[in-house]
C-alpha cells in the first residue's frame, strides 16, 4: 500500500516485517534479517543465499532452483495442454471451412485454391445439366411469411441434397427456387452423365410427390424439371 511504501522510503523507523520463530526455521529468519541490512555490503549475494539454503536443507533437493524448475515444468505442461486444445479447436474450424468450401466449389478447384495454384478453365465435351424450379413459387411466396419461404426452400433442398448423394452428379448451385445439377463434370464419367441425371430426376420427382410444406401442408408442391446434354 502507499503507506508502507512511504515508510520504506523515509525511515526512521525502519519498516520491517515481524516474523515469529514458529513461522520459519531459525536459519531462514537469520538469513532474512541479513538481507535487510542497511549497509549493502553486509547483505549476502544471491550465490551466498543459495549456498546457505543448501546448508539449511542439508543437501536435500528442496531448494529455490528446484522449486523454480518445478514451476517451469508445470508451466510447460500447462502450455502443452493449452496448445493441444487450441490445435484441436483449429482443426475443427478448418474442417468446417473445408466442408463449406467444397459445398461452394468443386473439390478439385477448392484444393487448388487452398494450395495457391491457379485454376485454369477446362473444356468438357460431354455433360448433362439439370435445372428445376417450383411451379407457382411466386404465388406461394405471396401467401407466406419470409421465414416460411426460407423453411420451404431449406426443407426441399435438404431433401434434394440427400437424393443426389446416391448419383454421380455435382450440385452447381441454388438460386431462389432454382436448383442446378451437372453430371460429367468436374469428374468425367464417359457417357453415363445422361443416365445419372435422368435417374436422379426420377428420384427427385418421386420424393416431391410426398413432400409437404410446413405452413401449408394441404397445398401440393410441384416442380418443373429441364435436362440438357451436350
């Protein structure tokens, strides 16, 4: 406190702690009092203090240096645990980022971007594209709250995403009620692209037949599908 600092700065009287004999070994109290000496040349050096502590402990390893080493070891161990924990958190976040990146871009393009290599445009001779939208989506939107439209699209496209996983296709993107899928790119599959998209389309049509909107379950949902190969 400021009062104690003032007493130390401006003696007399000398400001010294009161340590009773039962609170520490007598040798330690004597050494402490030597360190209080008003004459600097009478104060023991660090090496002398270290030697006296070794004598007090009768050669046992319980000295200041060992205590410091134990503290450093404990700090190092805690630091390793902290680094391990942070590394695990970083790996989880990296996995989330990678998953999001592969949802937005083809895996080969995403890997190239992460490596910092340029992505060159590529020509594909044979691919099949799928487009679909919701029939009467404008009318449905006008009769719904914004969050209800979001729920509709989320439920429908979650259903579609589960279906396309069973086919050799790649979801390009969704824009509003439009859903676009391709086959034959970015991974070429010979002449199977048309069949993959056609089978996927039939599976989607079948699933939409039993699909219900949360807020208007009595209104059937119909989709318009277009395919193109070339």
